[in-house]
């Protein structure tokens, strides 16, 4: 089963980065305020980036690298060609449905 590294745009134009096995379930937890302390304090607005990895260690390494990026670098990443390849996945996100961002 694949692992996903994802970036959520939160209130205040900040980013939250995480990894998970089940992206939809994790996004629902964030939306309910139960996904992470950060997203309880900075409400999630929109899923903006997803990457798929074959193993947990790969996903964890990538998450760590993304978290070290500054805001401008994360903005560029969310607009990258890799993000464009995941538009179908992004479109099905609970954050990207009508009325949610």
C-alpha cells in the first residue's frame, strides 16, 4: 500500500505537511480538528500538493525535507509539475469541494 506526503494550505496562508497511508481519512481528521495540533489551531483550507511513495521511510524522509523548506519554496513546490500529475487526487479532496476552499 502506498504512502502519501501532502501539503495543506491553512488559514493565515501557512502550510501543514504530513504523510499518511490513507489520504482521504487523514484529510477528514484534519477537517474535524483531530488530525494534528497545528491544523486545530490553523484551520485547513485546501489540499495543494500530494506525492506518492512506496514505503513509509521514503515518505517520512520526503516529509522531513519539505518541512525544512521556507514558505516561498513550498509555494513553488505546490505549483510544480509533480503537483499537476496529482490533480485528479486533489480534486477528490474534501477541501476542494464546493464551499470548502
